[in-house]
């Protein structure tokens, strides 16, 4: 089909390039076809018309006028035709000059203009007929689309929609904050207001879909627009930021649904690539829990820094297998080793450290689900605490340079065994640092969006099932960041580490989980408590209303990175800790779940009952 279309255009061009010269002569001599001058120059043209035709067609081939899909023709294709017409007629002029058979100079100019009309006209008629034909064939109501952003991206989005009639969507209005653009038309679509007018204009024009086409806008600005747009009942979509667009060009496939990440309003993390490269490039790096949410992203980002060897350690072979295959596809020359094993197995950890001699360890392996660990507190201590101790001691014995442990905001004034276990892990790290050549550090942050078992995937599943969306309490508040953002900061903190620090990541503003649920329902195209009900289920065992990132006694020190802070060490007695852990191990073997919880409170004095903390927090809220 494409070949037939190209041959058809080639045939038409053969006719049109000759018509353009005949018409040019006709115009030049004011229609006097019987005049002597017209006859003389026409005979001169007739003598060379085959060469003229050949020259012009060769130039058209060079400019690839038979390649584009003309039903999607745009200004770029039009400019190509203009340049091809000028160059081809300049080539004909050169040929006639060499043959000493020149036509009047105006003929070449007129012929070039006529080529543009005839050659371009037939091609753009394909687009016109396709558009009209597709419009006639379409059944049903077209979606009305509002474009937010009257810049280059907005104009390209409009053009893309007009080129893809099969999407059954029609750009109706443009929103732009520039007062100069108000009342103007962009690709045939009017600019009718600013962002504050979005709700009223959406209602007036019966808008079905809003597309935010501002790829260079800040995250804060995007968040503000999304907050306004989500008050409408329109489906929200967005053109990705410039960092996500490889070539800076927008196409329909680039446009995605607005996500919860867009509502966070967080700017992209800037890292010191040179500093990171120094401690990762050409080094042996071990990632424990490498198949988990944080672990897999750590592996991806570490792989991009060309380590001498990357080792993935995980007890669950399916996840480890998946990230192994992904990395080998993306990094063909990566020296990768996948190890199946448990951090609980001390001998296995010593063997691994002895064989591989890693320079850097990122320790992300842990049990993290609060309610599950409340029911299995011994497992939380065995895996999180003793697993970390095994790994840290092996790292110390075999000379690891940097040991970076992933901690959590739940370790601060913990109200559950999971948080208390991670606080003990921090104590292990801080106390070992004093007597070890290894730089032991921990990085503490809150929830990550989209991690396994986190609230976002749960909400999405509940929405897909028609609800209800379950929220434990109206006042529950959490800090959030994206997985790539958290991992970038973890890697940056590792570069800054000198040993003993607890790095605390700036999590931005906390988010109320109830608002998060409502936002996610709206972003899915539904109305909260109308289409999808929200059910308050009550706080789960060990759950705290508000999480904290810092112990009162830790203080905080700024670093050269505006999103990373340091809490000062508050525990350094390693011998005392080991003695306490020996007793904990005895209770795990011989005691009950309640006994291990009570004993952990003696190691972590600020580990208290969640009901006591939550009641205090609620009272503070009511009095403030």
C-alpha cells in the first residue's frame, strides 16, 4: 500500500512540475500564449522538459517527499516541501545556465511558488480527506478536552489529538496564566482563562478530560494545578516533565494519568554524581533484600554507576530472579551475582563476605509490615535485629568500607515491635562504628509510594474492585516519598557518610491518609463516598497516628544536601547491647511473645503502647 501511494505521488509530481513551468510562462507573459516571446520560451522549455523533470524529481527524492505518512503531515513536512521546491528550481536554473538556454529569471521563482502549491497541496489533501473521513465514520460523542498550558507542549498535544482522530477526543479550550495569550487561538483552539478558571470553564464547556501540558513547570506548580483540577469531575492527565521526555517532543503515548506523586509537589532530587561515583564505580557492592521494593531500586541505580561487581542477596528467589533478568537486559556488561540466602544465617553471611569482599553494603533486608510483626514479634527480632547483627559483624570482620542500613521513621518513639526492632538495628550500627574500620550508618525515612504492601497499591486494588477503600483512622498522617527519590538520597547519604550517623531524609509535608484515599479515588475518575465508599476500620495493632523522624535527644544537623540531615549518635555501648541481645535471644527460644515485647522495652525505653501515644496525640490536636 505504501509503495503504491509513493508511486502515485511520483506520477502526480511528474505532471505537476511541468504544469508549474507552463503556468509560470503563462503568468509571466500575461496569458499571451500566441505571442512571439511565449512561443520562443515555450519551445526552449519543451526542448529540455525531460531533464527539468528528472532534476526536480531527483531533488524531491533526496528530500524524501515520498516517505512521510501524509495524513499526519505537519509544519515540518510543509517546510520540507518549500525547501525542496526552492532547491529543485535552483538546480534547474543551474542546468539551463550551463546549457545556455536560460528562461526569464522570474519563471524559476514562479515555478518554485507553483511547486509549493501543487506538490504541497496534493500531499496535505491526504490529511484533509483522512480527517474528514475519520470524523464522518466516528460514532458516539467525542470527549471534550481542556489543555492546561498554552506553550509548545500544549500546541503539540492539540496537534497530536487532531492527528489521531481514532482517539475520539477533541481539544476544546486552553488554559494559560499568561494574560497576553487570553483570547488567542493556538492550533485552532481558544485560550479562555487562567488556572483559577478551570472549574468554571470545565463546567461551561462540559469538559470530560483535562490534560496538563507543562513539562517544564515545577512540581509545586503542577501540584497547585492538580489541586484545582481535581475539584472537577474530569479525568486528569499530564504530559511528563522534561526529564522524562528523552527528545523533548510530546506524543499521545507520553501523556499519562495524573498520579499521587504529582500531588506531593516534590521537586526532583539533585545528587552529586561525582561524589557518588567515587564510592560506587569499580567497587563491589552488596544489596541485601535486593528483590524488595527498595532493594530493586537500589540495584538499578547502583548498576548505572558501573560497579566492578553487584551482588543481590535475597531469601525470596522469584523477586531476585526478576531483578536479575531486568538488570542483565539493561546492562549487558554488568558483572552481576545473585545469591539466595537469609541474613539470619550467620555462617552464610560470613561465607558471603569472605568470598566476595564487598566494598559497600546496602542493607535493605527486613520484615516491615507492622500488624504482621505484632502477631509474630519473635520473627521481627530474629530477622531485623539478629539478621542486621550477623551482617554487620561479617562486614566488620572482612573490611567493608561503607555499611548503609535502611531504617524507618517507625524507629522513632516506636509503638510497635517492628519499629522497636529497627531502632535496635540503628543502635547496633551506631555502637559498632566506634570500634570498626567500617563506616556504619543508617538512613531513616518514611513511607515510599508504591512499595510492596504499602497503602497505594492496596487502595488501587480496592478501587478496582469497586470499594470500599479502607482507612484505619480519620487523623492518620504519614510522610511519603517516591521509591527512586528515597533511593537516590540513600545513595547520596552513603557518599557523605563518615561513620555513626543516622541520616534523616527530608520527607516534605506529611499527608493525611484519608485525603490520600479521596485523591486516589478522584484520580481514578470516581467520586469519593458516591461512586466508591470510604470505610474507617480503626487503628491496627501497633499503629501510630503520626510518625516522627527524630528522637528528642538526637538533635539535627544540616548537611550540604538540602534534603539530608544528620541525627547525632545517642547510643554507643556495644558491649551492653550485646549482653541485652543475648537475653533477648534466650527469651525468643524459651519465652512467650508478650515476654519478648516486654524485654524489648528495656532495650528501647521509648517503646510504648500505641494507644497511650495516640490518645496523647489526639488530645494535643483537640487543644491546639
